[in-house]
């Protein structure tokens, strides 16, 4: 058993910023499933939204966020995040992050994206995430108080209720986690005074996604199994413009292309967005994604196109160097021809329920970043608010952790593999993963119906039972852990979608096209779920350790 003051599961912007803010006073363990660079934060192209000049205002940013969120944003949380925007950007600059400056060096260049009323997105060309992530990762690697465990995946949280220590059962508290070393195949026990889930979203539950392969909803699934509520899981943001090319895996054509004048067109060159929304290409992502989905289904298209070729080559290379270079590698010169694009799953607006500091339902357990549902995004995230949320909640959770009194971590039980064997066939994992992702894409996509959702839930239950049996009898692997978590998250998405009998934001149902006058969040309670599961299986839902 290893012991730390703070265990951080996930190495994106949320996890790295919290680690650096607490490391001067705490002993930190940072878990990264692959390397510290494999995260959705690293892939973020657009930038970070913050009020940084006098032409903009806090109230305008708040209003833009509330409008995009379609009535489900938490007003107090939204204000807190927006008001802390400038200081978190200044913190990044202090860490050495190099943002793009104006050509005359008069200040930082701010771009505008869909749903924003002002230019307020600070960026590092079109690879903001990589610049931020690389800068912070270097500091994390060099810090003497941070132990970085790459190629490790968390299996499950360890809580007082699971340990069943009579002296610890007054309330459900997190004591650490079981973690699989992907190199050795051994599970280690890590005890911690505070545990932070910063493990990102779950884009890999769908067939097409802009997310990296590590986005498998691990934090959401672990927190749910440990007893945390989840909220608003039905609100899956499809980015309207993912590059459509057989050799391009999950490559995003950033919102800033449309923000700087890119036009959406049909294959024959006809512009279509003005027919769907007066804001045209600068409408929020849910509107643009539904419009593209409508045009593709209506006309039987494989893709639509973003055209920025009316801008000069110098402008394109200056504003979108990485997009220009990657498309050119694939034979697409975006200064001369339009870019083929399709919608793809991009971001989860729901997740583990937290308060305005990042605390979950379980004592000593925090959730920050995309894995959390803080109330900021409501029914649809405003572009470039995600990295901002990571920074603000990384700061608030760090401040709360630093206030906590020192408390000893009890001796925790080791992971028990005495009753399991090596898997005889891995084909179940790959086949189930593929079937799950296709079912979610076909039945729980941009446009939903009651029948599609019911069909998806039926498939998920069948697959879940097969994987549950496999998990109970064989030694675990990275792929098995991810698949188990994806199945859990998929079920939470479908159950949440079935509960919402209206269309709002990112959730559009053909059977319930109207929007209710009084919106409420969708909250799922684990206690209700597990009583149902016990009846289905006829036994207690226990973890084998």
C-alpha cells in the first residue's frame, strides 16, 4: 500500500492545475492512464473563454453561457467561473504558457466562437490545449512532491463502506483507490487523505468522437459505483465539424474556423445554415450539429463542407497552422478547397454531481473537469468554457484541500485475485466494445426517439451482464476496465435521456419535441439503481476485492 496526501486520477488540465496548486504543501500522486500527454485537454484547439478587455463584460459572458445552456445552467456557479476567468489565465501565463499575441504586440489576440457575443477566446494559434498541457506537464514532472504514475489505470475507489471498518462507517468517505499497473499487470493499493477524479469524459462510448482513446468515462463510472449521484448525462455535445477522411482519426476542425469566417456548404456549394438559424455558422454547437445532421439525412450525404478558402493563404497559415498542415498531409489544401466534415461526439455536459467547490456526495472525494457536473454547462456547453471550468475548479478544489486537517489513512485491504484466472479469450472485449459504440451511435445520437432509447438500453443490459460475468471470473486488463466503465456510462446516458420528456439543448427527441416551461436537471441516484440491479441479478452488487 502506498500513501499520499492527495491522489489525482487523470492528467488533463484539471488534474495538472490542481496538482501544481497543492504540491507545495502536500504529497501528490498523479495517475495517468497512458502518458501525461494523452488527454482531451491536449487535443483542445480553440482556446479558453475569459473576459480580458474593456469591450467585453462579465455580464455578457454569463449571459452567453446561460443562453447556450438552455435554462439548465446554475446561475451562481456560472458567475463564479466567469468572474475567476481572468485570474486563471494570468496564472497560466505565470506558469509560462505562451498565448498568441496581436501582430502589433499590443496584447493577446482574442478570437470569437459560436454563441459568444464578443471576442473573448484567448488561444495559442489553433493548438491551445497542447501549449497549456505541455507547459504544465513539464512543471509536474519536475516537482519533487508529485509522484507521476503513467500507464496506470484506476480500477475502483476504496470507500469506508467497502472496507466495512466499524469505526469508519459513520459516513461514506473515500480512502483511495485500486490502481492497475498496465506494464506489470499488478493492482496496487493507494491510500489518500483526499482523492480527486479528473479523468475526463466518455466520448469513446460512441462510434465517432473527437476525443482521445482514453476518454472512457472511468471517473463517472467509479464514482457512481461508490455511491455518488450523476446528473444531466443525456446532454452529449456533438461537435459539428470533425474532419471526414478515412485516414483522419478524430481530427477536429476547430470552431475558430467558423469564428474567423468559415462557411458551411453542401457538396454543390450551397450555404445552408441561414435556413436553420439567424446566427448561421455562429449559432451554438447543438444548433449547428442538428442542422448538419438534418441536411445529411435529408440528402443522403456522407458529409458537408466548411469553406475558408475565400481567406488568404497567409491568413489561414497564421490562424490555423495545425489544421492547414494536417489537411495538406491528407491531400486537402484548405486555402483552395472546402474541408469535408461530419458531427462527432465532443463533450459531456453531465457527470458526477458536485458543489461549487468540486466536492462530491462522498467525503474526501472531489470531481473536476469534464468528469464533473458542476452546473456550468447546463443543457449545452458554450464553446471554450471547458478549459476555463478545469482551471477554476482546479483552483477551488485545491484551496479546499489545503484547508483540510491532516488525518491518518487506515490500512486498506489488498486487491484479491485468488479466485480469478487469466482470460481464455479477449474477443468478447473487442466485440462488445464495437457493438456498444455502434448501438449508442445509431440509437442515442443527435436525434432520439423513445423506441431507439429502449432498444439501446436492452442491448446495454445484455452486454453488461456478459461483461459482469467476465469481470468476476478473469484477471482484469486495461481494456476490460474501460469496457466495464463504458457500459456503465452508456446506461446512465440512456436512463437520463429516457427520463427527460422534452427537447432541450443537446437532447432532441422526436417524440417530445416541445420544451418545458420549468426546466429541471436530470439526477440519477445510485441507491435506486442498485436495488433494481439486485433484483435483476438476485445477489448483492459487490466488488471482488
